[in-house]
C-alpha cells in the first residue's frame, strides 16, 4: 500500500504556474496565496489566488480510449529512455509528434496540441534532471501483485 501511494504521490506538490517558466514545489499555503519554490533556481515566491496553477498530479493526456495520467506518460518515457532524458522540447514539431506517438500511441491528435507535447517533454526532462522521477516502486508493486493472484477453488 505504501509503495503504491509513494508512486501516486510522486508528482504531488509539483506545480506549473501560468506566466512562469519551469516547475515549482509547493512550500506553504495561506488564505490568499501559496508559496512555491522553483525547482530550477530554488528561489521562493508567492503565487496569488488569481494566478492559474496546475498540479502535475491532476494533469492527464487525452487519448482515443479516455485519459492517461501524466505520471503514466512519464513512466512510458522513462521506460523508452531507460531512465534517461527524453527528446528535447525544442526539436522540430514532426519529430516531437513522432516521438510522442511512440510513447502514447493512442493519444488524441485533435485535442493534444504540439504545445502540450512540448510541455510534457520539458517537464519530464526537468524532473528527470532533478532526479524526482522514481518508478522502481511501481515495478516492485506490479511484481508483488502478480505473485498474489487469487486461487480459484472448484466446488
């Protein structure tokens, strides 16, 4: 249970703030604002309640079969790159789309824009560089759940 929670909480407290570049870690909350710390510069700043803030744990990618949580997309990128960095978000648009299609083959091409794809790679690379992506817990959990298959009893 703890292992699964740790994986699900991997992106907890990691935020994207509209109008600001990079990712931020939630440090404190108050009535009218939150205090965030830049993952890149480690500088803290207030973010007021009027700002658009997105928590990475709440973001999902549109697919033809529903939505895929961002953490699952990050895990797929990590598996493709053996834990290394992804393609540069500054690559050509057609290269980014082709790479993204290998990672999330069923993504909805009408609703997922190139700007969204660039953000995914930008965020993944930023988190990977800071060593904030750890998928080993889910692999352990998957192996554990495979070994604990219920027995079928005949009556």
